[in-house]
């Protein structure tokens, strides 16, 4: 009888007391993923919304409570300026969603802009990895959980239009591949999401080709399905798999002459 009750409460805890951490809470894709999860019946005891924009994230937290009765806790954290992770010591979760990213100025505008380059590298790679390592260690100790992180097609080949951003994303993709390989043996899953063009706040004002541009809602649905199926790496739009296959295989003596 006692063993039955114990099993019952373990199952109950897994269903009703899951926790989620979201890095990059102001991202349109983050919000779309959260809403897709809640609409699909997932229940979270609490969702931790980590943000450098507290006012905007408080609005998201209120929205999620009003619409889904979902409890959220907003944790102010500036990836550029904050290096003390002790604010997360009491934070636990079964799911980490990372949509942290910064596009910055494109190469023509910002190639020699030192602050722009530093910010691109710091937010997309240099200062993000130690934070993810901090949470990965927590997941490893529990021997369970899932880490979902957004990289970019820009990291698959350096192109003149955005190679500062692309180089950081290339490093981030490689990091996620290695982390997935390492944590697989520890009972933790890592899912890499590779968006192409996205119609989001980050790309507002850019002239994006509609046939290969996705929306946050479509991305949220695809990411949720990939998460449930324990996929390793997925493109938000499958067409990008073919596009990047072609781009990666253009001979360098031709590619260097192209304007992309």
C-alpha cells in the first residue's frame, strides 16, 4: 500500500509540479512555445521567466496568469552585466527553454563597431555558455530534464551579410552538439532549434522573403512537437535544411565571389 501511494505521488508530482525556466523571456518564440505547451495541457507548478526587461516580462507573466492561470516568477538578470548566478540557486526545473539572442548591426553597418561586435559575441555565445553550463550541471545531478536552445542557420556558413552573428551561432551550435553528446549519458536531453528567417521583434524592419520566413506561432508548434518526440536538431522550416545543404556545398572559390 505504501509503495503504491509513493508511486502515485511521484506520478502526480511529475504531472502537476513540473517547473520551466525560460531564458530570453521577451522572445516572441519563447512566448509562442509557452502558450503551445499550456494549450496542450502541460501543467507547471511555476514558470521562471529570466529577463533583462522586467517591465515587458511582467506583462507576459500577467497574460499567462489571466489566460491560463499559470503562476510565473520574473527573475531580472542582465546577461551582459550580471555574472553572479547565485540568484538561480533556489531555481529548479525539468525544462529549460533558451531563446537568448542578439542580431546586432549587419556586417556593412557594424563590422568595425567594437561595441556591436562584443555584444553579439557575448549575448549569443561568450556569456551565454557559462549560464547554460550552470543549469546543465543542475540537470546532470538530477539525471533528468530537457534543454531546448535556439541557434540559427547563420551559423552554418559564414556569409558577408552577418558573419559576426553567424560566427557566434556557429560556436553555439557546436556547443549544443557537444552538450547533447555529454548529457545523453547522464539522462538529460538537449534539443537544438535552427530557425531561418523569422517574423519577430528582432527582425522588425528587415525585408524578409515570405516563402522562407516563419512566424513565432508556427515555430512554437514545431518546437513543441520536436520536444515531445525528443528530437536532436530541427529546422523551423524544413526548406532551410535543403537551402543550407546547398549553401554549405558551394565551392569556396565560387562562394567568396557571391553576395549573400
